[in-house]
C-alpha cells in the first residue's frame, strides 16, 4: 500500500460538532428565505447517498465526465505533464480520480473533503491501487482556506475540481473560491475543472428529481443530520424534496418544502415555517462556453483547453494560474 497521511482542518466544539455547521444552520434558518449551504449534505450518510445518485440512469454528469477522462487521457497527459501533485477539491469517493492519476503519473495525491470517514476510506483505497503514490488526505472545507501538506509545497500542482461542483456556488462565491485556490496552489499551477452545460430543462429536472427518490432522500438527509448532530426535533416526514429550473439564473435549485405549518427546535432555539415555505438547499448552475471562461478568468485562471461531451453537454476545462498583477 502507498503512504497515507490523514490531516484534519475542521474546528469542532466540545460535542464534536463542526462549529461552522452549527453556525450555518442557525444563520440559514433565521433568514428569509431560509437557506443552508449545500456543503452540509456530505456527512457519512449524505456522501453514500450521493454515490448512489451518481449511478442513477437519470444522473448524467458522472457518466459524462468519466467518459471524457477516459476518452481524452492521452491529450490530458500531454497538456498537464507528469510529476504534478494532484489536489482534488471535494474528492468524495474519488471514483473518477484513478483515470486521471493513471494518465498523468503524479508525484502525490491530496484529496480534500469535508466528510472525514468517507475521505479516509477513499484515500486508503486509492493508496492500495497506486502503491508508490504518496496520499495526503485532508479533512477540510475546501470552500475555506486550506493548508496543504508541507511535503507537496515545493511540487508543481494540478487542482482537480470535478463533478461541476463549481455550479453549486453563485458567481461571486465561485470567483472567490477560484481566487483562493489560485493563491493556495501557487504560480505555475494548473486546474482541471468539470463544468455542466445548459441543456433541455426536462433532462435537468429528471437528473435532480429521480423517480426512485434517491435525490429526495439525499436532500432530506440534511434535516436528519441537523436532528442527529444539533439535537433537533425537525419533523422530517412533514417535508418534501423539490427540484426546479431557474431560467433567470441558469440553475437547478433544490428546496426542502414544508408540507404543512411546522415548528421545531434546533440546538435549543425554536423555528417555525408556514406551509409551502422552503429551505433552499442547493444550486447547480449550468454554463455556456463563454460563461465558464469568464468565470475562470475572473477567478485568476486562464483557460488553455476544453474537452466537451455533446449528449448530454458537459465539459472538462484545463486552466492555468494567471500571474498576479498589482493594480495600475
């Protein structure tokens, strides 16, 4: 087995609860309209449910991206070059990662994910598959500043941001994240990012509201997690999953809808929701080619190449860290 080093960069309180999770839940339930960031889907249960989603026939992004990595492995290897440390943002189960690692012969692999147990299991599996590859698993929220393992600091780096996870963020947040990782990965870094394209609305809505109800269970697990970790008494049975296309913002939105008037407690605080009121739990923005390019450039990355799948439309974009310049 390869070398595995586990690092944790999550702040927990005396009860072992992520302090940022607690703060985001209370802030989100206190505002109007209510909203909780999508990153909190990914406890151990939520991470497993998302892996089930990626196998659904309606959920095309994982299949499309996997096929792009497989089909264009040689081109990716030529464009990226060997010997880079691969830093994967939101690695999850890392199911697509072996295709990239096999293609580019990296010097190290650094998966960054907020779901610690899931992360460590995935890292151990990859270390077994690539016995000569140093693996540094970092339990952290990649939307915040992450300290990279000192062993990879001198190495050239490739950020790997698959799954169109960038689409979960509104534009200003996405730009902030890209700028943050531009600074973290440093001069000479590359970024390989998955981007979902705008497509038929019916196809999009099926992908986020499957008939088997797996995505609904994934969404509702956020409420279950609040109950488990924050001592909540949310009546989860009185909520439903909703996925709708927002044409103005070019995104699928996921909501948790109150089926009736409800009152509940979380962490000693009381909240109330009226029938049909929602908790906005996720955005999944879709991009045209120009939109994605502008987003990357605003975040400090210059697009170098793009590999696109046509049906359904999805893209892998390779970008290079733009040189920081002082204002004139």
